[in-house]
């Protein structure tokens, strides 16, 4: 519980106050690789529910691929079960600003384990899918034969980013997840300490993700980050 108290007491980096009420889930996002691309507004707008408002940075829209290892995810009063609670994940997300609350919206989510996918979809409503994902050190490989999506990358992590740019913070310090479920929009509030970011270089990047008119296949990212990770608390969803 001391860990939870420490997380909840670290709030100076948040763009808006902590949610009220009791939190619902604990989880850890570890060894996180962020790849970011600028994309055309209209092409991205066509992929989103009408109720969600795209957020922009200096007039530009972004999509990010986030590849990481989910660890110790559990409901508040239950222990983590490694078979279910620990798995590798890849999500493609974009950036939302609804009612002055900045957040992310998942365009695609893939995870390593079938049982984790089933439970995550059941409990959260988020669009999880099964993919074959393997990770060894700084090598991350994924393949989803059904959707014909894939990632094969080798990267090197260098020095920590001591002075983050406004864009670094805009892309990472997001404390809401938006969800479109059965034609209704919801929001999950989350909280964690500020992201520790490092510079990263993709030595090898073979990517195959296409979303409508947005073709990310073999497109080098405009920006990349790496993080050792954060410990995350989340609340139950509410209408957005």
C-alpha cells in the first residue's frame, strides 16, 4: 500500500486534478518503446467516433505505436496472477482533447496471451486482439496473421532525457483513455508518476500497420522515446 500512496502523492506533473473516488486497478507498464508519426488530420479524423475531438500539437496530429510489457495487472483487492497479469502488448493510439481533458484513443491493441486478451476485453471493453509477440532484450517482434499487422524492431537506448520538450510531454503525459463501446463514449482515468524518458534509436525497424488511408508500413517515425516504465493506477470508466 505504501507504493500506492507514493504514486497518489506525486501529482505536480498532472495537467488536471486526480479523479475522486476509489481506484479500481493496479498495473505496471515496463520497458516501453514509443514510436510517433505525424499524420494528416482528415485521414485520422475518419477513424474516430464523432464525439471525440482530436488533440493537436502546433497544428499537427500524431499516431503513436507503444510496445511494452504489461506486468502485475490486478483489481484493487486481488493479487496479480502471472499467467494472466503479465504479457507483452502493442497499441496504436492517437490523442484526444474532450472537455479540456487530454487523453488517448486506441486505434488498435494487440497482446501476447489469449487468456489475457479475453479477460481484458471482457472487463475493460478495450479492443484487444491476440497476436504472436516475442521479446528478448531490445528486440520486439509481433505478428497478427488475421489483421496482417506486424512489428520487428531492434533498438538501442541511450541517455536519459533530462530536459523534456513540450512535445515530449504532450505525447506521454496523458491521464485518460477514451473508449468507444456500442456507440457510446467512455473515459478511463489513470494516474502514475511522471514518465522517465530516454533517447532511443531503432537499429532495425520492419513495420506493417495500415489504418484507412494512413500507411505506417516501413515509415520511419518522426520521433521516438524509451522508458523503463511506470506503475499505474486506474479508475472505473465513466461516460465521456
